[in-house]
């Protein structure tokens, strides 16, 4: 990954957004749609980022600011709580953790966050372990733990050959090698996504009848729409303003807009809120001129379970009861 010294890295993890109104669940109309509740809420304060009491083979995750973390071992030490981010190109380790482990800086890269782009330092991790999986000689980006809300981020560079299952009911994440054969797991809805720079993009979605690209983004607390979508939602009133902070520490004000429905396949999320801003992530993905949304955890947690299979290009969902 030496190209990282010149190429931009996309990391869409979002640290916080406040204030943000709560959306109420509504029942869907019609027989082909399933209405799901919007689970949006304000994040809690970060704490206990470097908890080492979790058994090293335990893949049980826990929520951290409405996102989900998983225990990760770095160079044989840990485990440390890392966010699982399907919108992040690169794995990230906090400055604080790298310093405590004596990991030396190795280079620089340009990072594109949800709010801003900036130059960052990089390291090379000798080994990164998740459960029984071990990755060696892994490049990683350095960011401040106070901006991450965790000890690090597992990005697509460590996930692209895997299937990640988010069990929102049991607060757990599991990561396993993707299998090209028939999947024996049973999900109520399976959507074939297209890969856009390795992100899972659902391109047949509609928001209030407007066709939109949905990027599955487990690193973001909140779903963010671009200006191209806002222009199509011109009849929708702005309900307020939310202040965003991304993992680089950059801040930006965003409009809050209420939409009647977000629909893809036979799924329908009713009466929910979106934040609107021109995140540089949309431009990096070539989606700044088309209606697009980074679908964050406030919407994804409306499901009971979700599987993201990068090799198969499949996103599967189980509905909340």
C-alpha cells in the first residue's frame, strides 16, 4: 500500500452530531413494504477506550456512540476496542495506542473524512488479530483517540475478503472469511450491491420517490445526504441545524431534513431524519452530482441483524420484531 503516500484515503467515520431530533416509528402502507423504526439518538460520551479486560478470542462487540466495536489485538497486545467501519478505506490506529505500543511512524497520507480532508501520519502494524484471523504487515492511519471514539477503526483493507455480521439485538459483531459457494445463513432480505471503491452501494433505493445511492456506512452515527438529494427534496423544510465532527476533528454545520420514507428492495424505513451536507466523501466516490446518502447506524440499527459480504457484494437484513 505504498501508493498511500500520494493517494487519498476515504474514512467516513463520524464522531458526533448534536442536537438531533428523535424520529418516531410509523407503520408502512401496502402489502409489499415493511416499515421499520428509525433508531436515531444522541451519542454518549466516550470512555474506557483501551479496555483490556475482554478475552482475546471473544468477538462479542459493544456499542460505542451507537456504532459497534470489536476487540482487536495489535502486535500481540490487547485486545483494544476498534470500530467496524464499512465506509472506511483504511484501518486506523489512535496516536495514543501507537505510542503506548512503541509503533513508529512510517509515512504520510491524505485522508478524506466526512467533514474535511487533511494530511495524516501513517504507521505499519506488524500484526493485527481479530478472533482467529491474523493480518501481518498492515499499513494504518494515525488519528487522535478523542476524535475516533475508540482505540482504532477496522477498515475495508482488513474486511474486503470477509463477511461481517452485525447482530444489533445481541450487541455483537462477527467477522469470517467470505465463501463464494451458497450461503447457508438465512436472512429475510438479501440485496446485491455494487462496489464503489470497495464500498457497498445500494443503487436501486428511493427516498420520497427520488432514486438515490445508499452507501452502507457502519462507522457513522447518522445518515448523511448530499446537496444533490437536498435539491430534489426542495419542498421539504429544514427543521434545524446539527453540528458534525468527524474523525479528523473537523466540524461542520448540517441541515436536518425529515423524509417520509427510505426504500430499497421490499424494505421501507418510515418517517426519519437525514443530515445534509456536501461531505468530501461523496466527491471522492463520484457521487457528488447524484442523490446519495451515507446510511449510518441510526438507520441500520432499525434492523435486528445485518450481514455485509464484500466478496459476494451482498448486504442482507433481518427485520426487527
